[in-house]
C-alpha cells in the first residue's frame, strides 16, 4: 500500500526521525507500561483527544518496538475511528489491523533495501535478527 509508505515518508521528513519513541513524544502520545490480559498492546484515544499506547511490560524488546509502531499506525491512520485497538500479536484481523502492520513495517524498516539483503541468502529469522525487528513485521515489508 503505497499510500501508507507516503504517510510514513512524510512523517519521517517532517519530524526528522523514524524512532518510535521520539515520534510518540512529538505527537503527544503517551506510552504506558501496564499489565494487560492479552500480553500485548493497545491504542486508546479518549473523548478529549488524548492518545495512549498501553504495552505489557513482559513483551520482549523486539516485539515491543513492533507493537508500539503498530499502535502508532492506528493513531496516524485511523483518526476517525473511536474504539480501542488491541494487539496481542501482529495478526491482521481486519483492514485496520493490516494497515497498522504495514505502517509498522514501513516505519521500522524505512531504509531497508529488500533486494540487497535477500541476495545474501539469509533466512527470514536471520534477516529479522540482523534488522532487529520481529519476523511478523518483516513479513509485511517483504511480501
């Protein structure tokens, strides 16, 4: 979805970074560590327009980045939807989830050159390790 890549490109150009924590700070989105039954993350926008990303502290660092980027995708892409997005793994259940996953992949791997890395003959897991992203996010970038 090239329109999502265009949004990510504009976001990075405007704020000068693709760091998820810096972007959340610039956008006024609070990241809150909170134990969640799903052991995942969720995005919430209240009636005043305050935005929050809740993430379970037990989520490992690699998945944490992917989940925060995914929730940031909801904040950016789905401004007219006013329900909570719950993410307990990067599984696309609807078009909004798929869009948020694509956003996360584009943001976390903005400078990723698919062809060069795939020519090195790495497995998906090795490539994810090299790029320091989850395999789930990597799949959205290379598919």
